[in-house]
C-alpha cells in the first residue's frame, strides 16, 4: 500500500508532454506510479476536475523564512531559492535554515556582493539579505573598483561559497556600479570552471544611452561569449523598461549563436528593492527611466517620493528601506501590457517572483509563525501571487500559453537551469516515476492571485493540495501549520 494516492486528476508532465486523466502514487517522498495502476493508499486525494502537476520552482525569492514559504505555498511553489543576490557564508545559512525548519525546499547562490563587502570594507558577513542593504552606509564596496588584493579575496570567498554548496553566483551588477570588467570576467570564468550558473541583475535600467539597458544586455552577452559562463538574466521585465523588444532581440540572437543565456520574468509592472539602489539617486533618474519620483513608493507606509532630494535623504538615513517602483502602468496602458508580455512570454523563459521579505511597520522583517500573516505585514503582491497571477492571466483569461507550456515555465524550466550545479534538480519539475513528490494540485478554473497594492498579504486561491517531499503542506485548501518538510537544495562543486 502506498503512502498516498492522488486519484482522477489531469496529470501534466511538461518534459514528456503527458496531459491525461490518471492517478499518482507516492511512497517515501518519491513518486512511485503515474497513470493507471493497481494498489491503494493509506491516504487518498480525489483530484477529479483538478490539475496534478510538478510543484513550482521559484529561482528568485528573497523572503527565505517560514512566513514567506507559507504564502508561496498557496501560490503553488514547492522550492524557493535565493539566487539573484545570494548568501554568504553559505554553510552558516544552510545550517540556520535546517535548525529553524522550512516549509518549502530551499537553497541559495553565493553572494558576490557580500564578498565585496567583506574584502573592501571589512564587515563580517551575515547570512541575511538585509545585510547588503545596511552596508550602503559605507558605499565603497559598491562604488569602488577592487584592487588586485581585494579581488583575490573576493574570488576566494566566492570560491569557498561554491565549495559549501552554493547554487552558482549571484551578480546584482546594478547595485555595484564600481565593479570593473576584469573582475566580472574573473567571476564568470570562475563560474564556467565549475559549470555553475550566474544570476545577474544587469548593470543599468535606462531607456537612454550612455549606460542604457541595451548597453547592459550587450555587456552581459559579451561576458557569456568571452567566458562561456551560463548567464541567467533576472527579472527581464523590470530591467528592460521600454526597450524590452530590442533587449529580447539581442538575447535571442545570442542564444541562436549557442551562448548559454536564460531569462526569467514576473507578471507585474511594478518592481521592488531598497531605496539605497544607486538607480534612484541618479541625477537623471526621470529622463533615464521614464518614471517620475512619485513612481517610487515606500512599502511600509505607502508614501510616494516627490523629489531627488527626498530620495537622497532617505538613502543617507535608511538605505535599506524597501520601496516599490511602478515602472509600467499595465492597469490602464495597453502598450505597457504589450511590453510586459514580451518579457513574460519570451520563448524558453521561466517565471520567477522576486518575492520580497514581509516587513512590519517598525521596519523589521517578519519571520514569525503566525498564520494568517499579521495584517500589518507588507511586501509586494508578487510575494503572494506571482504564479497564480501568471496562470490566471496568461493561461485562463488570455490563452497565451497552453497548460503544458505554463507548467514548463513554472516547474521544468527552472529545474533545468539548475541541473548542472545541482543534480537534485533532475528529480524536480517533473511528474514522473522516481522523481521527488513535490506536487501541486490546483483548480485551473479558479486559481487566482488575490494580493494587490492595497492588500499585499492575501494568499492566492485555487491550490487545493500541495506536497513537499511527499508531505502535505496544503490539504483541501487549508494550511497544515505543523508541516515543515522543506529540504536543502545544494550545489555539488566540492572543494575549490
């Protein structure tokens, strides 16, 4: 007898193209049978009228705690990874997650920016995303070019992070405008040597030269060609701005020439980051981005900025303040929606949320165990509803993707991006015998995001069941508060 049998669901496996009514049997956290078979289960789920698919894999999630996991579970996510920025020290972070317990599978890349902070301003690194934001009080690590000795230290720290299981190298280039080309070549060469991806927030987000988004993408393509490194582009939508069509043409041409470049996007016209980002302090911010200062909005109280002087004041006083940046008005401007579609529907691309941590009014990150989350907790709607929004809008309402293609973008595609660095991922993103029982069971007719900018912490609806390593996290649409089945996803580089 199996541990669990899921009966009569619409089984979807994006790798084999399976899309048929059938059953799934789970034993010991592994999928044992898919299709028609004999034998019952100690527990059974009636999935009649529901889709049964591999759980979604989020390559770009900054929350990395139980509170964030639970919200993402209702969005169909079973694996949540911090790759764009990354973490350092890597081993300390993994140990901390294991001690605390996680709902979803978890993992992180190596934080190159943290290595710079350590090497260039001597701060002891902390395995927390907020560490980078706090270090803008001494911007030398961000603004200066590394000396030869500093670069040796940076590369040594990154190499050590890979040896400790980091899932590649996080390169938030836009937050480090002082970095030189030689350092980035060395960093990408290190990545290629160990066959691990890099995850890049491109250097510039601007509609005009010099230092335009197009220049940044051309540089990234150059690094891929010069070093052979796998360059993964983070949030293709928010960094391309109004030039997404030209950016997409550049990337497509590079891919056709055999360069290993992959892309992700989220289905929102609003981004989120810290006010300390050099982008917001630029004298020509409005001209370069096409956005007024009122497009920048504090997450904690909703305040919209009015001038560069106000931005600079907050950058000096609280550079780690989380803000929203409304860069495309997709609600009222059809042309803005068309631009967003280019990135979200980029051929071969994947969906990733860029989910932000949940913040309380005092500016602290909420990492408690309350469910629902505190009413005062805020982040970005993408922290709640990225995947369900994509399915509602692009699959059901607009019919821009097939069901199988939607599942590829949410599960198989992200898994394949990581397979060279983590063999574990060959068992994820698939509904096949022998694969991990990370499974989402959802109603394609009702799945929807509920979070918006007035109420960011409303969980999505439509996920009826969610299994992580065969254990039930959501059952009948309700959270199992005692479930902490998440397991680490690590790289396999070994000693550098």
